[in-house]
C-alpha cells in the first residue's frame, strides 16, 4: 500500500492500494479491485468503481459515489453518499451530512 503523507493538489486515480494520511485537494477515482483508506483529509469527491474498497477514518469534504464497490465510514463525510449498487456501511459515531450515527 502506498501512503500519501503530505499535501497533494489535484485529482488522483487509485490504481494501487493507497492510504491518505495527509491532505488531498482534489477528487479520488478508485479503480476496481483497489483499496483507498482515508485517514487524513480529502477535499473533493470519491468515485468508487465496482469491486473497489474504500474506508473513511478521517474527513471527506465532498460527495462519495459508490458505483458497486464496498464503502465503510468510521469518520466524517461532510456532504452525502450516493450509493449505486454498492455496499455501504456507516459505523457508530460516524457523521454523514451532519448526522451522527
């Protein structure tokens, strides 16, 4: 798994398992069969391809569009989640669109 520890400006395409511990100012496009862990801050949207896995422990200040992957939220999604045939789990104490679960 590669790790992004610093500030990254611009969109990224996740073609290998990736962990964001720093900050991304852009959108993340997660390819099929790849994993993205957000432990830091992502200022943008997340697009989850079929069979991809995304785990949110930090903050996503944008929309998450699950297009058939697996999403688990432990942290904060400031906007909303659009689930299109994906599997989404929101854990206790997670916050989505201002609502605490």
